[in-house]
C-alpha cells in the first residue's frame, strides 16, 4: 500500500526538525513528508554562518524546505538554490507569529496580504520544478473571519498553489507570545473541514494539537492529511503507529534497532568541535517514563558535551539494560 506523503506529515519546527532529527524520524517511518526548520530567504542567499548549512540533508525524502520572506526577487533565486539541493517541496511560512517574523514582514503577518503571498508563490512555482505549498493560520488578529480565510485561499491558489497546511487557530501578533499562541485561542477544526468542502480541488492538511491515532482517523474523514508537530518531538514513534494504522501489513519496528542505527550515524557524522548533543538531544523521548529518565535526559541534552569520550559514554548509556526498564518491568516496550 502506497501512502500519500501528505496523509500524515511532520511540521517544520525551529530547534527540532534539523537534519539529524529528520534522519531519526526516517528510520522510524518512511511515508510522511518531513520539513526543515524555517530558513529565511536572506539566510539562504547569504549563509553567513558557513559552519551550519541549513540546506544540507541526508536524502530523507520525501522532504520539504520551509522558507520565510517577502521579497519576490529573493524567492526566485532561492527557488533555484533549493532545487539544486534536490528538495521535493518548498513550503512558504505564512503562520509564524514571532516578533522576528513580524519585523521581517514574513510569517503570519503575510496573511493580511494574499496578493503578496500569491506573487511569492508564483515566483517559486516558476523557478522550482516540484511542489510549492503554504503553511498558514485561520486568520490574524481581527482579520479572522471565514470570509478572510476564503479570500486568502482563493487568491493564493489562483497562483498555482494546490496544497495548504492549516494550523487550526488564528495567529495573534500582539499581546501573546508565540509559545502561548500554540494553544490560545481555542482550536477550530470545523473551519478547516468547511474549507475542504468549499475547495474540494485543493489538498487541505490540518495541523494543531493532534496527538493520538483516534483523532487522526477522525480528521482524515474530513481533510486530505494531518500535520503533526510537538507530539512527534515528545513521541517520535507515533509516526510508526500512524503508518501501521493506515497499513496494518507494515511490520513492527524495534526501538533498539533504531537507536543502534542512529548511534552509528552519530559516530560517522559528528565533526570536530561539534556538540554531540546536537545529535543526542533528539533521543530523550526514547527513555521517557523509564527508570532514571531524568538523569538520562540530562546526559543526552547537556552532560555529554563535557565528557572526554562522548561517543563511548553514549554507547555505554544506550546499552544499559536499566535505561530500558519501566517501573522495574521487562523490556517489551522496545518493540513497537
């Protein structure tokens, strides 16, 4: 059974969806499209920090690149660069409510200018041979009526965009920080469902507070796909659970095998003067709920940077039987 890569996908998340986390997620599940952290057009064109190239990847296809910006000429050049790196999709960020995004006139504030978003989209479409998509909110501040949303989708889709990822709440650019805006105001799934009814020719992907299989199945009766964010950071193996719920013939995977493969990846890819925790911070959820998980998390996210042989220490840690035990029980949770 071939599962559409947009049927369930992983949201672009700053500080999380780097190339190491994406590599780990691809070990867990093959179908979903994964997205990079958002990168601004300026950063793509100038890449002043040569130490970190946000365009690099491990061929973890299907793979999308999320871009932020508001300059059509820059978008034309960025599209060509992103194309040269072999990405399968470019996603425009029209949902980030941060002060940085607001000051740079990108992210959620672009929702109020659908003509601008349409022009940016067209620049990408004309210079990128694969898919261009939009990630947005249901509205911004007081421009949050269903009519505003329909106007935005209509004008942007006229430019050629056929895939929209919708975080099912509006963005608040004043009075609330971005972290709180992930849960406030209340989620509004029904509006996304209605949008799919009114735009049946578009692929509509729903996002926001999606954390269990039953809800995912319910969403998929109304829209084309689900985009999962923070839950994947807390429980990466939810991707495998979703995959098996859609195709029960998929074989269960062994958590320890995934961990051992990722360990080899770390050993083969860590560079001199690079923090090993750039890799190992993504492993903390593997040990959530296990004996000594608080200590294990501290080691993975911080302490490994200060030991003389971090690779050896990591290998020793992941091979300790006790770190796999839950309340003194057996190791049955190693298999998903």
